[in-house]
C-alpha cells in the first residue's frame, strides 16, 4: 500500500510528532508499505494534489493542524481514508471545555472547571482582574484549553497565584481551562476499535507533581505499570467510562482517556484522538499487553481506517 505519513505541523508539539513518525515509518516499511513523509509546515495547501498518489494517509499530528480536525476534513473532502476520528470528534476532544461539558451531560465524573477565553488586547499585556470568578478553591490546575503533551500546565497551590498563571496563557493568545486539582494517581485507558485496552497506572518521577512533558517523553522519568495494579471492578469501571467517553465525543478507531483515581473514584480529565506513538508512549504499551506488538497495532489502525472509508 502507498501510505502518506503526515507528521510535524506547527504546534508546540511538533518535535513529539516527528519523533513518533520515525518509528511509524520504520514499522510501515517493515510491513511492506511504500511510505512518504509529509510535513504540513512545508505547505498544507499541497495536500490535495499530493494525496492523489496515495492509498492511505497515516496521521501522527499533535495539536493543530491534525488534532483539531483540519487535516481530517481535507482528507474527507478528497475521499482519502485515514486512521482515527473525523473532524467533529477531533475538535470536540481537543477542546477541553467543550468535551468536559459533554462529559457532564453524559454523567461522566470530571473535575470542576471554568473556562477563560482570550480577550481582545490580552496579547498586548492587558491586565486581567486578579479576582477571577472561581466556583472552587485552590489548589488549581491551569492549562491551555487547546493543546496536549502537558505543555503549559501549571499547578497553583494558592488563590493569589491563579490570576498570574491564567494571564501567562492568555498573553500567548490562548484560551484557558482552570480545573480543580484532584489528588490521586494517574491512570490512562486506550480504546482500540470497540474495545478498551488494559489500564496503565502512572507514577511521575521524583520532583514532578503530575505526568508532565519530561515524564511523558524521557525514558525512565516516570513509572508506567501495565496492567495497572487495581481491583478488577475499579479497572472495569474505568474501561467502561473510557468507552463511553469515546462514544460521547463521536470518536472512531482509537483514543486514549486520562484519569485521576482518588479513593476509588475515577475523574475523567480528557480524551486524546491521536495518542502519542513514540517508543515511550502509552497506547503502544497497552496494545503490547493486549497482545499487539507495534507492527500489528499499526496494521489494526490502518484496517479500521479503511473500514470507515
């Protein structure tokens, strides 16, 4: 099969995308596919003409474009199959405030939050009200509303630190999600097809207060245990929520849901539609425990992508 591997882009997760593409290309070539790498940063407008020469597009994009559904919308318009979710599910999952609103409507437990949109002039140093209306007290988790890889996330312990942390993101021209900090252990659950994979329990490395960028992408910086050493009923409950969230957002093919588990209660944080595919990424680890090595995981993703086409 002739596969166009789309990776890179222009988000702050560009390097993670390109890193994962290296292993994907090796695996696809090992399986006998002809692979060409395309970086949207080099000219997204070239995609319609370029993709005509390929049978399938394999996406390994993080942030925009890709996780926002733009590339998927173009591929749909061109009638070219690809793995994973379509445009609507992609943007709903990437937008943390929108997805959390849908989780609440579906009675899926998620930490309390409020949304702070960019205001005109914020990027020019406009001072924001230090008494932001917050329906809950500290500690807080402040994060860009769009984005991943734990980039830009800050845990603020005192109320006085809330406004500066929010302003720092707003001044970058980005909307903000403020979430109530939840103590507990981090657990992730991937969905492949219509099946939830084994859970992974994550213990961040020394000095990290959460599963941050370094913990995710530097080998040995975090302990990732799969299958997670949890009671069977707790594991099954989290897997059921991951599947439910996948369906609520209208996702296809695969996804990865992230949770905080505290005293037996799992709080759904977010769902990723293009999970990381580097050597240290969580989805490949869970798939391996499930019985799918990296080659077979990619083959399954391509199979699912061709089915929806």
